[in-house]
């Protein structure tokens, strides 16, 4: 028996907009084998940013939400800057958020190549399911990644 005063055939549940979620900036990590868009919200009072990760890898596409703390983002910026400063040399850098949802490993080759590995999970990595893989890129992408990450960090402050 339908509820009185509610016409199920002609009504839809009202959509409630989450006003706490306001995208401030986004960045893209892209290469052969991975396209990853990461959108960050304004940080809450403790510095946590709601983060939406949109991943496209061979034979897979998915979206999940996690949290990244401002200081974690700053560490990511530092890792990318270290790669940028090492162009023309062999260098490795890695980053992951402390909640265990996003992880990148970068290996810069002195001849200009950049190989990377990624691991994503909507939950902590130890709680299952994960997507992991490798990608190849060119060192010319690093400057753009640095700029985007710096803009996110600046907008979060």
C-alpha cells in the first residue's frame, strides 16, 4: 500500500546537494597506460580534503572518493619537484596518501623516459579491492604535474 500523499509513479526522491563538497582544483596524471583525474575539495577544519579519483587504465574505468590531508599534498608536490629537478638524471620518487587509497611510484630515466606504477583503492589497500598497474610517460609532463599540484596546494591554503 503506497504512502498517503506520495505518488510513487510521478515523484522522485529529492536530491540533496552536499554543500561541504566544493571542488577547488584538480590535476591529471597521464601517460601510456593511465589517465587519472584527481579533484580536491576545500579542506575541512582539520585539513582533510575530500578527493575524487577518476581512473582510466587499459580495460578499466572507475571513480572513487577518499581523503587527502593538506600536508600529504605538499609532500606530493615535493616529490614531483624532485623529479623535475632531476631531469637528465636517473631518479625515483613515490607518494601515497596515509589512508592507503592512492599510490604513485615514478622512475625518471636520464635519457628522458619516465616509467610509473600506480595503485588505487576506494578502501585502505589492506581491505581490498585494488587496481594497480604501470604506465609510461615522457619527462615533459612533469612540469605540468608540478604546476597543477602547486595550484591545488595554493587553493587549499
